[in-house]
């Protein structure tokens, strides 16, 4: 994915192939800015003199750019919330024209205080796939460059322990994505915060409701395609965020994007009709914003994303 000519190094970037909440509406970045403002208020009350915003898996910097723009323009944020140090963490090169206030890094900064936000990052952290054979024994699924699969060796050791705890395979043919590398990745990334809040947003599932045949798939040019590991498509799988939460220290909360964004002022409610007669232009703008908010919070769509909020080391936002 990040090798020579790999999918994530292509000039068009991820936005050329699929549409995330960040690309759907500026309301998303504004909501993240409000969350950052809450974190900043708590940290500054505790004596922090600098607050960080870390965009983990930054793509081409769309989210961090939107957050900085919101901090500059939103009237409902405290003035001190705009005084942040912004980081974009991405293995692709820095895009031209990016706001000079953004530090472009290939790994998250250590020891900062603030908000770390990983939007659709964990679903691209590589995992092994397991499938139960005819005897019910979980085996690694091996794949060729052309996408052809076969069953390999039995799953053992730490991977087997992870399956037993988080995604047990009981029936022949059942499949699971072994989320242990994602647990470790999340614990490491969240651990870079000295204090504040780490947030991961992804399509997810929880123990007891795991999909029986897994979720591994590919995307290219806005279409779902077979997950062929040749660098021509995105390869993704939903995330066991409950396991990630257990792997990292600090109080954790899981909630739908619909609920998370509503907490941050994104509801999708239509503006009152009386506004149409008193200020038609404002009504049209509010109606357009309501439509964008409805897309971000829609059941069966973007609203079904799961947010994992992990506090470092503690505190409520």
C-alpha cells in the first residue's frame, strides 16, 4: 500500500477513490474543532501551555486543514482554542500548498497534550485473516498477488488467544480478521499523548455481533472491488474497536458517529420555516448545512461509524 507505486502514494490520494466524512462536509472538521476546544479548555485549566491536534493517517491533510480553518472562523469557540500546534501523521509525502502551520510527520509526536484523531486509520492497519477448516480449526488464510486464497497453518500463540477472547470461530467456513496488530497500533498511538483525548473513528463491530465471514474488501474509484494485494486498490476491514479500547490504558467510550456528532452540535435538523421569510439567504444556507449534517449522521450510512474516545490519562470532555 505504501511501497513503490503503492495505492496510498498515488497523486490523487485516498480522496480520489472513496469519500469519507472529512470529504462529505466541512461540518465534520468543525465538529472535531469543537471537540479540540473542549480538550484544550480542560488542559489549559490544568496548566498546559500548548495544546496539540494530531491528525493520524492524514491522507492529504484534509482534516487538519479543515480543523484549522474552523478554529479561525467559528464564532462559538473560545478564542484560546485556536492556539494549537497542528501535526499531520502520514507516510505519503507532504502535499504542496498545505498550511505552513501543519507539521508533517511519519509518526505521531511523543509526549504532547491535546487531541489525537484517527479517522479511518485503523481499518488500514494490516491484519491476518483466519478461517475455520472443515474440522473447525482456525487457519491463516494465505493469498497470492492475484487474490487467489488457500488455507495455511493453524492459528497459534497470541493470535489464537486473541481469537478466543474477541472473535471465536465455532463453525467450519467462519472467518475473522485477527485484530491484535490494530490493538497494538492503537495502544502505541494513544500512548504518545501525555494527556488529553485519543479518538479513533471507523466502521466497527463488537463482541457478540461479529460478522460470521469477516469484512475484508477492497475499494477503487468509488467502487467495492476484490481485495487483491497488488497496490491497485485500498484494502480494508472493519475494526474490533472494543478490543482496541481494552488494549490501551485510560477510560474509554464507544458510541456511534450519529451520537458523537450530535454531542458536538451536528444534528441535521431543518431550520425553522419562519427564517425563510425573515432571512431567505440564511434559510438556504441553514438548509444546505442540515442536509450535510443529515448525511454525516444518517443511519445505514456515515452515522453508523463508531467513535472510540480514550482519555489520557483521565477526565471528561
